[in-house]
């Protein structure tokens, strides 16, 4: 009798605390593991890398899947409208619409603005002599940048924050019943807020994402208002959630590995490589899912249509079959074929923006006269889908 594959539980306390030993166990058990009902889990780099581009897999899920994951409420049709959860040709259309505002060349031209924001935030922290990396840099930096790109006024940014944080739960593979009301309420609030912004932009044209989308809508009837609103909500959330986690990881990984931090200060030209290594070492998004449209064979088993394949990005990034010393930070790692931005048609739309913001933070750490040191306990933010932090206390002193 064929042995039953290992079981992966994304809500296991061990996974929430430190998923990497669990991932290692999964990889040692085989190429395919069982997930929750109707799900199969993949943890090897070769498989994840290949399946991210496999056209037999889709990102558009039946309504029943969202209802199972989130219960009944506004989050369900929100998830069915956003570009993330669409397949071609709808996905192709909406991605083309948004690409203009997130093109790599435009993001690179933003570097000076982003670096200026880093200097401003860090000057305030240095004057105090201490900081919480999450509250004082990792959250406000990407929020400021994405709000500028989208057109969200500075005065509203703190008010929007708790709803955006609540929205993050909607992207888990399964939302516990006790958390669903908050998720649905967050979608409703953010929709109303963005709708008000769009109405204001319609009266005064602007050169930001909302202004660009409204200009396109006047020429393209397919840009219906409900879908436009939901995708602006999604881009706002996606523009800071994962980058907040990346910036937090940059600080904890460098301060926790002083040899690598010294190497960065000695060789600041490694800044871009360091960002890629942080993306690999502790991926901001740990997993992505695909809907099986045609049979897929993995290790002698056929995953049938209608099932969900969970691709563990975090596990793939620590696969010793692909990476030398995968559990160590190596800011000079080359090549570094991490899968933290996904792949195929759904390669992360905001990848270039995250790289620019991460690069600006690493550059500050590489060139600053200050010598940051951890000044207390690092507190993680438990999440099934994201590797984030709640607190990173740091002291700052002259080097």
C-alpha cells in the first residue's frame, strides 16, 4: 500500500512561530503533502518554480472557495474582482491597465524620493536615539510611497491603517470564523473610502494611479467602477503589506548577523544583492495558491481539476537542493533564484517598487554613521500567509 503523504497545517503553532523546520520536514517526506480539504502542498524549489508558470493552474477560484475560506460577505466578491485572482484574458487586461503606474523604469526613477523619505524618518529616529523599526520606518515608508502613487492624502493615512491591516487576513488560505466579521467590515470601509477619493479625483484630474485609471475609464468602457474601486483597494494594501515585512526583515537579519552587517558597510555596492537575499531568507509572503484546471502529476500522484495547489514560497527559498547554506544569510549570494515574487503571469506587479524601497533602506544602513543595536525583544505578528513583525526595538548611537 502506498504511504500517505505528510500533512501540512498552516495554522500549526510551530509554523506560525518558525515555519522553516516544518518546511524541512515536509521536503524530506516527499514532493507532495496534504493540506486542508481539497488542498495539496508543494515545498521543493524545482516544483514550485515550475508550477508558478504552469498554464494548467489558474489563480481564479470558484465562488464556493471564497465562501469556504471567508464565510459570506463583501470580501468574497472583492477577491473575485481583483487582478490577483483573475486569469487571462481578464487578468491580462487589468494588469496592462495598472502596469503604467508600476513599471520598473518609473519605480527606479522614484529612488531619490524614497531615499529622501528614509532619511527623513531615520533623522527623526536618530534625534530620539531609539526607534521601533516597524512603527517608525517599516510601516510609514511604504505607506507614504504607495499613498503618493495612488493619491491618498497624508491626513487620511493613519485612519486607513487598521482597516488595511485587517484586510491582510482575507488573503489567508482559511480565515477562522471569529476573524471574518472584521475582514468583511474592512473591505466595506476601504471601498467607501476609495469611492469617495475617486469622486474627488473626477472633479480635479491628477497625475496619480486614480487619475490615470479615471482617464483610461473614459476611453475604455470595460473599466467598470466596482472593479476599479476593488483593484485600487488591493493595490493600496499590496503596496505596503509585503514591503513592511521586507524592511523589517532587513533590519532583523542584519542586526542578527553582525558579520553580514559589517560586510555590507565595507562593501555598500552589495545593497541590491542584500535586498534579494532578504527576500529569499524570510519571504514576506510565505505561500501562494493555484487552482488546478487540468490534471497535474507530481511524484506519481495526479492532482485532479478542482483541487488547490499550495506553493510554499518560503520552503522553496530554503531548499538545500537549490541553495547552498539555505538557512544562513549571505548578502553576496549569486545566483539567487528566489521565488518570493511568484512567477509566470502573476509575477508580483509591485516587485520593482519593493526592490527600490528595500534598496533605499539598505543603503541607509550601509552608509550611516549610526550603529543600530537591538534594544529589546523582537515580537512577531502571527500570520498564516505573511512573515511580519509587531515590534523591533532598536537603539541608535554614533559609529
